[in-house]
């Protein structure tokens, strides 16, 4: 059972996250407040603040209830910081989640760039941990592209007391979407990013395919390389964002006219943009595309999901479990292809080639042993 902040009932909590167009984003100021790291357990972020001190803006809203659980018992601080800091939220070393979960309080730095001694994040200790907790290496470059001032960044890994801590309201919330009051800040980010990527004008493809055949260890669509090859006939260029600088990644998205992507982190850089000129189509990896629809519908001229939920099926991940890293296949690849044919001039669908490509993708996907590979193949063949 989740304890809702202050005097909220569950109904009050849900209403508080239905942000009215006229409402301004707020900043709550805390004095002599202790910040803690998080641990992720059974879908919840445990920690951040103690229950007695947590303020509304520090919570992690979800569609039905908060995603965080403050600590019931507070431990004494190990570190003390004088001056005024901005609390940005949780942080862990996952590119997509940094963009979705970790940056949407930083608008307050744009409002008052000289106010803060530094930016504070709470380390999520058990998500992609390292021997020495550190801010992900790409974060400083991301902040520079956003036009933020160069400020020290503190990653809280032990209880830390702050003399003054400003906690801004989230401008965008996972699974809920954008606050209208956040849009001017996204516009400022986009203007700055556009200026800093202007040297790439005319040097990126108009049609882009983002696949995951290189990242099947962490999940992907079996058979997506078939769609990739067919889309090449329509002028699509394949892009692996991990091989590009952040500036070049943004330049690709900002200048594209058409994007087809396999559900995943490649498209999350749009979290920092108010609008995208491209029409966007997604090859889903999960039956419910709610997260990406909430993020992309407000930003794109058109957003299409190329497979209905009942057409999406899952295979065990590399360890034989069902998880976010599970593999995906489509029960009927032809209908997915038909959605692309409606928009682009593609070769006639070749079902035999599609099934052959599925098997090639499956063989290239990491598995803990041969028995798992065989089990995956048997599941796939029941639909073939």
C-alpha cells in the first residue's frame, strides 16, 4: 500500500497530476533537508527523502500512484552542503531513462542560472551499478546542449544534508505526458540545440530507420532487419545513435522528414524538443504503446504504431525470463508491412524471406544456453 503525500487521497493524487493549461510550474524550497539514494524494488523507487520531509514536487508521479516510496526511517546524514542547490531527481546510467526521468526539473536552472551552487541527483544504486557511483559520461554534454550553465553535479549515494534545496515540479511525467506550462522551456531547449547543431544542416538523411539488431541483448523485434532492408528501397538510412555524438543525434531528428524506429531509447532525445517535423512510425516491442504515444503525439505531425497489441508476442530474454529485455515477434508480419506500404514505395512483401530473416535475427540474439535458443525457436514456430 502506497502512502500518498501529505493529505492526498488516491483521487486527489490523480487529479493533482492532470495539469491545467494555465497552471505554472512551481518550485518548493526545503531548509536543512536530507537527501538519500534510491533503490529500485518491485517497480518502485525506494528512498530519495524520508516520509517526514518529502514535498510534493519531490515525488515521482505515476499514472495511478506515485512511483516512489519515501523512507519510513531516516538515517543521519554523512555529508553536509552549505548554500542553495537544485534537486533534479533520480539518476542512473541508462540513456533513455535519463531523458525520460531525470532532466525535467532542470527548467528552473534556465529561470535562475546564477541562483544555485550545484545540481543534486539521487543515485539509483541497483540499476546498472558501478564500483564507483558517478554521473553518466554523456550528461555534461547533454546539459551543454540544453544551454544550462556549467554547475557542479552531486550524485547522492549516502545520506546528505542540504542547507537549502529547491525542488522544481516535473515538466514532463513518465506515462502522463507534458505539462503545457513546460512547453516554453522545451522551446528554449530546442532553439539552443538547433543553434548548436546548425553545422550539420543538410548533412543528415531525410528518412531514418532506427533499429535494434545491434542491441538484441537488451531486447528487440525479431524480423526487424527485414523491414530495415525493405525500407532502404524507399531511401531510408539506418542509424545507430550510440555511434554518433549527441549533437549529431539531435541533428538527425531535427532535420528528418520520416522516421521509422524500433521501440526503444533511440527516439527519447525528442524529450528535450517541443516539436519534430518528421512523421514517426514505431515497430512496437510491447503490446501497449502508451508511453511512446504520450511522448510523441504532442510533438509530431503524425505518429503511427505499426502493429496492434494482439499482433505483438514476446520471447524470453537472454536469461530465459520475461522482462523489459524480452525479444518480440509479430504473429502476422504482413499486416505490419502493409502499414509501411501505405506510406512508402516498397517491394512486394516476401513472406518466405521475412521468416528466414526472423530466424537469422533469433540466432544472433544472445541466450544463456542452447536450450533457451531452441525454446525460443519452438515458440516462434507455433505461429509459423
